[in-house]
C-alpha cells in the first residue's frame, strides 16, 4: 500500500501562485510516475500534470502549460505542482496520484478576489 499526503492548497487571488506538495510513503520502492488531477464543482475530474520517477520527463495539460510546473523531489517520493498566473478556472480539488493507482484525499484550491 502507498499513502499520499497532499499539502499547499488554499485561497489565492487571480494572478497569484501556489505550490502543492505530495509526499508518498509505504511501498514506494517501485519506479512509478506521479501526477496531479483536479475536479472543479460540477465538472469531471481532469488530468493536470505528470512527472516521471526520475523527474526528467513531464507532461502538462494544455490548459496549464506555461503556468504550471511539475517536479519531483530528490528522494523520488515527493512531487510538487508549482502553479503561477492562476485564474478562477483553476479552482478545484487537486488530487495527487502515485503510479496511476493510489490517490490522495485531495486539497482544495480556490482562486478568487
């Protein structure tokens, strides 16, 4: 089993920044990708970003390219989502995903003036 602990959500004004963190623990010895998804009220869950185990490769949704960056911590068990130039459409619950199988509880991100 893998446990995920997300942090960094909160309220931010349009144009502002937030950094989400996701720490994986438990059976994390295998090489897996880590990713972020989000779900806005009344909408389906959508992919945001993913990063390879080594951190050398990443993939971003078109809606966040140029604004968000995903990275991996040195120990390989932590992923970060740096969110810049945020807008109200980024308001959602953000979920960390490990290996495409394990999901975190989610952290609320609200962009509002």
